[in-house]
C-alpha cells in the first residue's frame, strides 16, 4: 500500500532563492525525444515534451551539452561554445525551448565544459599552429623530455598517458580525458575572459544557470611535477589513471579564484544559479572549497551516490552530514543517477527485493534530502540499466576498457513515451541506442493512466517537498543509521518531519522508535509501527 497525504491548497511563498532546495530534471538530449526522425533526440523534441517535465513539479531542467561537437565524447568535446550542433537543431530551436520552459514555470540550466574543448575548436586550431600566435598559450603545451617521452607521468581518465605529441608545434599537449579533448590553460587570463564571454552569451539568451563540468580539472600544476603513486587498494584498477594520486594534473588552488569571476558575472543577472561538478579522490574538500562563502558557486554536485555499489544508511548519513547547516558552508546538490553512472535501481536493489518497491523508496529518500535534488530523465518512470552488447556500444571509455569498464550507454538509452508505438514513441527511425527490452511497459502513456504508477508517485513526492519548508530547505537532525534503518528529521519554520526508510529486505519494528502520527508519506506497506522491506515514511512531528 502506498499512501500520501493531500497537498496543501497552495505552497508557501518563500523569500529564498528559487534554487535553494530545488528539484532539477536532467535531460540527456540525444535520448529524450526525436522530432525529425533521425533516431537522435533534439531540442525541438525536448520542447514538445516539456509539459511532461513541468507535470513533475520540478523547478528547472538541466540540459547536457547540445553544442557543435564531433561527438567523440558525445557533446562533452565542444567545438563551438556559442552554437547548437545540427543534430540537435539551431539557436532558434534553443530560444524556443527556453521560451516554452519559462512559460511552463521551468528554469533552464545548461552544461558548460571549461576544462577542455574539442580538438576541432577554432581556438585549438590556432593554438597548435605555432608557438607564437595569439592563442599559443590558450592550451597546455610542453616540450618532450630529453628522451622524447611525455613531460610528466600524468594519466588520462579514459586510459593512457594524458599527453599527445603534436608535430605542428613540436610539443605535447595535455588532455585529461580523450586525446581529442585538449586541456584549456585556464591559468591564462585571456582564456578566462573568453570563457566568461561564453557565460554572458547564454545568460543573454535567457539561461537561468549552469552546471560546470569537471571544473576541478580546469587548472594544472605549471611546474609539471609528476604525480605520486596511489597507495595500495583492494579496489580493482582498470586504468593507469587509478594508479596515481591526482595531485598535479588537477585541483590547483587557483581554481576558486576563477569561480569567483564566474559568480561575479552571474550575479549581474537576477536569480541565476551555478553548480560545480566535482569528482575524484578529494571531491568532498573541493566541493566545500568551491562553494564557500557568498563569492563562489551556489552549489556543488558530487559523486557520493552516483558510483556507489550499495545504498546504505551510513552512506546517506555521512554524505548529508558533510554539509552542515553552518555559516560559510555551501549548499549541496544530490543525484542518484545521471548520464555517466549506471541506473541506481540496477546498482542498489537487493536480490530478494521487488525493484518497483525499491524504486518507490529510493525516490522518497531522494526527495527527503537536504539540498537540491536532481532527477535524471527516466528515473521518474523507474527505468533500470540496459545491457548494451559490445557491437552497439558507443561510449569511448567502455570501448577502450571493455569489459572491465561498465558502459555509460546503459543509462543513456531512449525514453519510452508510448508503449504501443514504434520504438516506444521516441523516434520513427532506429534509435542511436536500443531501448531497454522492458522499458516500453514503463512508457509515459501507460503510467499516465495508472494512479499507482511510479510517475504518479514522483509527482506527489516532488509536490510535497515543494510545499513543506522543512523538506525543501530545512536542516537535518536526529540521525539513525542502524542496520538497514535510516531515519532523520528535517526542521524549518517550526515544522519537523521525520523521515524513515528501510533499505533492506527484512521488516523493521518501529514500536520503540516513537514514530507516531499521520504520515505525509507511507510507502510499500509502511506505517508508524513498522517498516516492511523498502518501507518509507514521512511523519510530521508535534512541537
């Protein structure tokens, strides 16, 4: 049984910024909706389906890259920061998307990739042409060692050395990802100015915020010192990158100064939002650093949950308590899924637990967290990871490290819109990736007709979160992380809501926990006396 209380007749007006506690919906453009029958999602397809997104009650959308690109890394290798790739449409299509989103009450945030460009970018073409042209120092170039080997021992994320020889300049250039993604020299003030020009370009087109991708890779050690080896680990190492402590090829202490320049610019526009993507071994410290005070970014987006093999009460508590409600501490953004990580439902559901029940509990937990929450397209439908055979894999990292690196493609498959339509309504043509074999049964049209569907539940949970200050922006208190039981209070404006979750497969007795009252949310047979497997409760507390 799944029960939710009635919503208040109107949500309370808040003096806080729109993004504080916002629910944001990530759209992966290639896989959302295809409007022109080429098998690839596009901007017009997104615009046509924005009513679905608005119906979820979210505050904003986040668009993964749609810029001109050779698509070596599917858009995260940008060849022109101020355009739209023809496979996605035109700038006019983007403007129409923004206008429609705003008409529906949705803010629009986009990805900016400032650590690197594509090697097809005009800036790189000029930079590699000679050592003395106006953009010669816009990328990270270095001479070979006397024996001709690369300047440092740095390794790329996707495998192999982080340096590629370029005969035009007679030097190596740095790339922390693919060899076709040369590293920008963001130490260079002219590069920073050019990137700030990109920010202004999109702000002037009505964009409401930015997710800044891989920002901790944006500056390197100018002294080009070798990284030390990583300490021994029981975790399998599938890439040379895993054998090093990434001290000198990323995370330079001047990065926050550049972020302050971005923030100063976005503050010239009313109500704009900035969030950093920060991964790596030192992510927790860097996320705090990049959001400290009032002059840096508004929020940070980490990987606490995205690559976790299991969801445990301890993981949730440690991640949340890392962001205390204290002066000078930034505001977190949480995601359980995205375009780079396997679907959480496939990673986390215990073998003896019903995946549909787990999906309901998981969504209730996400919507109860303090911070911004980010839903990945298809998460509201309960989609799981799709197994993509090697011959259909597009992900460059997976192809290079197969089969030890799990393909990111399994979380990037097209969305099912209509259960009985060709390709589940995503496209009239063969899609760029296959749909999940069982995903048509979870299509939007089928769930629209079912008041007990995952889609209906997501709408109600997001609406309750928006309507209750304690859930949207309240502080955390009274944590319990014992066995499979996770419990915590959210508190704001005299309102306290106790949130309880059973992350395991055995029933938990709540009789001694003092969990009384009428639930706002009671999922999977939960009530104030017990939590069955995947049970979830949101309980308003007296006083």
